[in-house]
C-alpha cells in the first residue's frame, strides 16, 4: 500500500510522456554499408532482415556481421535420422549422494562412435529454418550485375512508430527507393520499389531457396546442397505464384503476389526472378511464407502499410514508457535509445507462440533452439511493461511439454516435472555437458505464474489455470533437494552446474543463487496452496525450513559451497556473476544479509573479468545495486563500457563475432530499467541517482517485487 501511494505521488507530479516524440527521436538512420547494421521487420512469429537495399540483395556480405534471416516460429527442419538416434543413446549416470542419476550427455571424440553420432544429431535437430532469400538484382549500365560496392549515397531509415524501413540509394547515379513492411498478422512482407531502372529493364526481384544449415551458429541457410531439396511452382497466374518447398520430409510454401505486370522466370533449381514490365517506374509486391498452402487472398501493399501503422501506434501508445529527456547525465540519451530500440526488437523477435532463441528470428544460435533458462529474460519485461498479452501464450507452452518434463523427472527418480534447457518445439532435451545439469530454469514458471497472478489483480482464475505447473515444479524442486544427515540440512547438488557455468557437475554443492531461488520458489508455491484453500505441502515446508544457508567466507557470499577462496582464484571470477541475482532478480528473502551482499557486490566489481560475461549480466548487477540502495553504481553497471555491453546502431546487444546480437541482453535491460523506476526503498527513492542529473519520467510500469 505504501509503495502504491509513493508511486502514485511520483507519477502524479509528472506530465504525460509524449510517446510519439520519445519513440521517433530514436528512429534509426544508416548512411554507411556495414554488415552489422542490418535491420529487421517482423511481428513476433515471423521476421525478415534486410541489408542496405531494404531487401536481401547481399546475404554473403552480411554473413560477416548480422546475417539476413527470413524465419518463422513454425519453420523447423530435421535432417533424416538415419541411425534412429534417441536420448537413450547419450545417457550417462552421475553420482547423486549414494545413488546415481542419468543425464543426456554431450559425447565428443571419435566421429564414428554411436554416442557421438547420436549427440550430434540430437543437438542439431530439429533446427530453425531459413525460409528463403528475397533480394534485388540490378544490371548496371555496363551490363554487369551490381555488387555491394556499387551502392551510392545510401540513406536507410527505420521508422519505429510505423514499422517502415525506407531505403534510398543510387546505382550509376539513378535513384532507387524502397519501402519495406512486415504484416503484423500474417507471415508476409510488402515492398514498394520506385526507380527508373524498372523502365529500363535493369531491376529484378531475385528469389533463392536454400537447404538447411547444420552449423551451431549460422545464417540458417546452405546453398551448397541443391540436390538435397526441391522447389516447384504449384500455382501461377499473371499476378501470383505459389512455391512448394520440400526439404527431406519437411514441406512449406511461399506465395508471391504483385500489383503491376511482371513475369516469373526460373533461372535454375531453387532460383527465380520476378521481372517487372518496363513501362512502370514503380513496383509493389508481397511475399508470404506458410507451413500450409495459402488459402487467403493476400492484402496489397497499401493494406499492409495501414496494418502496420495501426498496430505499431497501439503498441507504442500502450504499455510502459520511460523518458530521459529531462536528464542531464551524458549517458541518459544513450540509455533511452537502448530502451526504445530494445522494445522494438523484443516485440518483433520475442513475442511469438514459442520462447525465442537467443538470436530471435534473425540468425541461428545453438541450431536455432531456445533455452528455457533464458526465457525469464526474454519474457519477464513484458509483464513489467504491461504487455502481458504479447507473451502469455509462451507461458502456456509449458503445458505442451509437461509430459516430457514429467518423464525426465521420473527417469531420474524425482517427483513432479523437470523442465529442459535447450529445446525445439517438441520439448525434447538436447544432450550437453553443461545444459542438462542446470537447474535455475526450474522456478521460472513459478515466477511467471506469480507475476501473472499479480498482473491480473489477484484473479483466482490465474491460480486455477497454472496451479498444476506451479505445484508440479515445486514437487520436483523439493525432491531434488537432498537431505544431508550430517549437516541436518537440505542441499543442492551434485550433479549440478549453477547459472555461473564454470563449475563441475560432479562436485558442485549449494550454489548461492540457486539456494535462494529454491527457497523463494517453494515458499511461493506454498502461498499458492493457501490462496487456493489447499493444505500446505509438508515436504515443501520441510525443505523451506531446512534448506542450507548460503555459503559465506570473509563476509562475502561464495558462488558455491564447495569452492572456497573463490574471490582469489581467477578461474571462478568469470561468466555470470549470478550470486548478485540473490537480490534484484529475486526479492529480498530471509536468506540474505544485505550487508554481506553489499560487500559481495563491491568485491565482484573489483575482481570480475567482465570480458567473459554476457549481455544480461550488466542489468543483473545493476538490479542488485539498485536494491542495495546504490543507484549511482546501478547506472555505472548498466552502462559499463565493455564489448559485451555494446549496443549497435540497430539496437542489438553485440557479444562477439559469432553473436552479433543477443536478445537476452535487450530483455534484461528492459527488466532492469523497470525495476529501477519502480523499486522504492525505505527512504522513498527509486533506483536512479539522486544527484539532480536523473530526472526520469515513467508510465505504466509494474514492480518486479
């Protein structure tokens, strides 16, 4: 109640944010050709990434940076399983107390060994599929085909308010202008081209259909295997063509329609041209991808423009907003830019029917599979920015994999459901020497359900809908915690790898973050029992009451109980500083001494190898600092000048040459900013510095805790 009064007072003294100005001052303008500056249009279930031409004319050049994806949530392809590989082929037992538990393990070594072959197939399949490259081919005055070096005077702009990419450039001094949109309800792109090159017969639309790629990090396409797949026209008129695509046993469709007269020409297998007639200087066309034969008449370019303007206006005018225009700190404008662009990117990449992969619908990482431990960073901010409707269906995805998760728990001798880590839509775990030992994704569904319950004003319908997920998750968590009769405490691990992934599964015991998450998760599940009028679970309460305390040495929280002197050994001063998630990511619990945690925060800042971190670690640390009433430090951490915290011109969180984009970083940024705006300490201040430089205005943000 006190928080609501304080928040009401803060917001009542603010003018309403001019959202149009806020968003449009961060429209992206590109004047140079850079492979990391690709732009994307999308709707959450489908996305199309373009180069400087506004289409996918130079995919090879952009492979050096952020590749040009055409991906959907439904586009998953498996290579033939010629060896009938299954998880049983890769199971390996690991000691757990006096027993042992089977895990899907990542075998390496002899390429002919069945365990290695099974590992590779199970990790690679199914994988996210690149649906097709659609670009321009322009013939220059000397009859040569244009290259990226022939682009003159480029100016490309992404209008965030309307979802439009406008691309202008010249070829041999002749202007070319394109407008690119993604329909917000169909997996369809609409493009308008204006240039005299059409009249001269020098411009064509080039369509290329690829095979799938088996690489862990890749564009998702492979043009070196033309005999491995089929492309054929199954319907054609003077204004439309429908292609059927067959990759092994996987089938999908592509439909192209156009307004002005044009001719379809097949050049070779999997490669086609749409050639506009010479009498026009304007050409409008659409293309739609689908896992079934399109049964509707595609809307034209004008309707797609209207569709975008309506949907994007609704998006930006609804939900949360944060305005830094009255801040005088030199970092404020850049932070605001990152926030606005992160909202755009997560809307088009992360709001589909499934949890997103870490590179969304742009390029493949980990074969295109999504990671459930990252789902918290991908999805939580939508609940805080009052856009739950965009991701609630992703929470429902857990129902569809419930039986597989239950079987995993049963096979390992546990109760309830054990949620997987690296998966495709079918929910089958991928073998790993790290991922299958992680446990911090387990309480995520309890966190999501709890936030939805709060989001919908304590509606009992939410309790009834998600109670089986919450209670089954808690059942696993309680049975996973192992009672140590010597310590007279419940312990976590082994076999376990914490969120800080540099520890061995065979020896890790009681990682600090996981201990607190287990404690909070089980207590929250118990509260759900009370809310529903059900009897509290005695086993859960026993674990809550007797779970191990956090390991401490020299007034610092250790990362795990089994590794002492961890602030001296550089082997452990790397990767995710997840011990800071014990407050910030999580609410304050009885397990935490804030004085010790503050010591821990400062020691980590002093000692940590930040080059080994990932994009979400900086917001994680900032959330911790904000909750420990160190707002200046929170800003320093959020805006730390280091490669893994770099945000490119297009808003993507750069990590390294393999990962030019990393959407958990964008989601974590939005989560941290929402927490910093709404977290009110005992003195009535939020998580921003009180030095006069941070006059932050915000609207429609929910508390994390």
